[in-house]
């Protein structure tokens, strides 16, 4: 009878160990794939991300929004001219040089407005350059190495049936968490790029107000928002890099139960940090 009990216990242990090892071997596959995509996706300019969408956005911006922005600029320039003429005692103390200043200022505003799309793309070129430089320094791999798996299997073989069952349940739950986090990363990265396209499509309207001291706050805040969403990609990469460092040594921890719970906590923190990256970037650049 003892022989049958020992055989059944050993069989269950082998079954649970195989299940735990299988869970852990594929634990980070989804996340690693998404983490690998992050450096590529956030380091890609809007023009290179999707040529078809970029062409559509540019065409809409230049053919639909730009004429409206031209009307806005006309209003702003006229309003500024009237203010300039009236502020000097109804033109009794008017300086002709101010007319030349207004003409030069308006010409610069027209030049900037007509090249709005290129200016916006230049902002993202700068941010993508920073992200590309950081990609070589931030290690975003959470792979489990063969040595770590061999050490883990040795540890599991020395454990009793009860703790093995608990570890199998925990690893199964964490595996599901990894799948959810992969979806979150996908939504966040692609959602950021769509937000960039949406902001780019309306770029001429806020840029048309830049030349006026009173109305220029709209255009200035828009430029701040552009830099914020551009450098959000850099913050995303930092979040993933920190996550990779935190979980890289999870398997060799002495207490596997604690290690797996720590992994769950790290995963939640990463998701929270990714969602906060946009608000943090806007706060840094004082955009609202």
C-alpha cells in the first residue's frame, strides 16, 4: 500500500513540476514579443509607422484644415494690425516702422503655417532620435534562461506535493496576467500612435495663432503637447526597462511563492506606469 501511495505521490509531483515548468517557460513569451515591439513601435516616426494612414492624414490636414487655418491667421493678423493702429492714440503717434514689423511678422506666420506639417514631423524626428539612442541602452528582455530553468527544476523536485500544487496555481494565474499585460501594451503603443495622427491632422489650426501675443497660448500649448506625446515613448521604454530588471532574477529567488507574488505586483506596477506615462509627459512639458 505504501508503494502505491509513494508512486501516486511521485506521479503527481512529476505532473505538477511539468505543469509549472511549462507555465514558466511560456510565461514571458507574450510579454517579450510586445516588449520587443515597443522599441520598434515607439521609435518609429508617424511617416514610417503606416504610410497609408500618414498619407491620408497629411492630405486631410493640407487640403481641409489648412484653408481654415488660413482664415484664422487672417483674422489674427487683422486683429493685431487694428490693435497696433489704435494703441498709439488713434494713429496720432503712429510709427511707420511698426507697419514693416507687422508685415515681416505676418510673412513669418504665413511661412510657418504653410510648412506646419513638416514642422510637426520635425518634432517627432527629434523625439524618435532620442528613443532610438535609448533603445541601445535599455535592456527590455525578460527571457528565462536555460540555467534558471534547470535551477528551478532542481528546487521543485525537493518540494512537497502541497507547495507544488500552490505554485502550479500561482504560475497559471500569472500566465493569464502576462497575456492581459501583452494586450495592454499593444493597446497603449498603438493608441499613442493614433493619438499622434489625430493631433497632427489638426496642426494648422493652433499653429495659426502663434503669431499673436494674446491668442498664441493655444499654439504654444499645442507644441508642448506634441513634445509630450513624442517623449512619452521614451518614458514607456524606461518603464519596460525597469520592469525587466526587477523580474530578471525572479526564478533564482529562494522563496518561489514570494517571487511569483512579486512578479504579479511588478506586472501591475508596469501596467499602471504605462498608463501614467502620458500624464507624466504632459506634466513635464507643462501641457494641458
